[in-house]
């Protein structure tokens, strides 16, 4: 029997809960899911709340409207390890405490991006924030599936370099 069924939660129920929420759903059985049901992620060493908070934090640190949550989830899943569980727990606890000082129940409860960014600025010099931000640089932007969204065609050495292959064709700057 699958873990979902052991918890009394079918795949259909998981996806319908995610769709009904209209945002990232913390499904409760060790999973978080996208609102459209296009992806779900099992968490092992950290809690669903912590993973959902990391995901929102990642979107707020490097906001790209055209990049889907699944790419951010790939970028942060390396924090879901027994070795990082304590650091993540303390970091999310501090982030939620900063949110409470700003008048919210938690970081996730801050509804506007500007409010969440203001909360992040209160912890931006700390080790936890720097760990997450630093991991996102490579974890997000090294995903080949994300490159076309930004107009990056990949390495060019094997094609003779960028001078003859799109050096000046960038149109979004």
C-alpha cells in the first residue's frame, strides 16, 4: 500500500486539495504540491511547512514570474537532508519569528511579495539566508530546462564561441 493511502489520502484527494488552495499546498502526508497538480514533492528530513517556506523564500529571493515552482523545488530540495534539517528548522523558525514581529502568523502568511521581501531583509545577513541564496544561484540557474526561459542557449565553445553565435542577439536587456 502506498504511503498516500496509509495516510488515508488518495492521489486524487492530494491534487484536489492543491487545486482548491490556489497556491502551493501542504498536503500533510509528507508532500507539497502545485495548485495545478503538475508536480508534487515528497519531503523526508524537514517538515512540509519548512519546505513550503523554503520554496516561497526562493521565489522571493530570485523572483521570475515565467519560471515555474517545480524549478525552484529542484533548486531547494538539497536542503531536505538529515545533515541540514537542524539548520533549516532554526532558519525557518527565525524567519517566522521575524514575520510575527511584522504582524503575520508566519512568513507564508504574508500575502504580498513586498511584505515578504521586507521580512527577508531582516535576516539577509544571517548564515541561513546566505546558505539558501547561495544554493539557489547554482541550483536554479544550472537547470538546462530553465535556460530557454532566459534566452540562454548553453555553452558555445563547441560551436566556435559566442562572437559568431548570438553574442549580440539578447533582446531582454
